[in-house]
């Protein structure tokens, strides 16, 4: 299985072979990330749970492509901003564990500010 480091290397190779770095600033890369996430979301919009299940089965490759596009932009932005994505995720999970202690949040969808 590829690592974050090898995936990032492959993304940079893809981008640099096309001389696209000149167009990639944090604002536009973040916009691209958001647009790809929206394309992923379109697969589920206005569908019932049963329709979502059927859609996933019928369009799994397309959904996979959209997830890959999101990851592409996440890794590229992380690289360009010198953010270690695995370390950032680990730190965020620690923060979330404090905001959502198991004893108060297990089985609930309540926002952390409303947990009692």
C-alpha cells in the first residue's frame, strides 16, 4: 500500500511534469479541493438511504474517482503549506477526543458545545 509520502511524490511528479505549480496558490488549491468535495457530494444529494445504497453499487468507480480527487488536493495543499498531514490528523484526533469524550458522546450526534 502506498504511503502518504509516496502518494505526495506521485502527485508532485504529475503536477510538475505539466508545469502546473505556477497556477497553484493556496487559495486556488483550496477552491479546487472544495469543488472536488462538492462533486463527491453530488453523488448523494437528494437520494433516500435506499437510493444511496443502489447508487454506490452502480457508481462506485465514479465515487472512488471523486474521493481520489479530494485526496489529491489535500495532499498537494499539505505539501505546499508544509503541513504534515498524518501528524495534523493525529493532533486533530486528540483534540476531538477531548471535545467528544466517549462517556458523553457515544451514540449521540450532539455537537461538543451542547454535550452535558
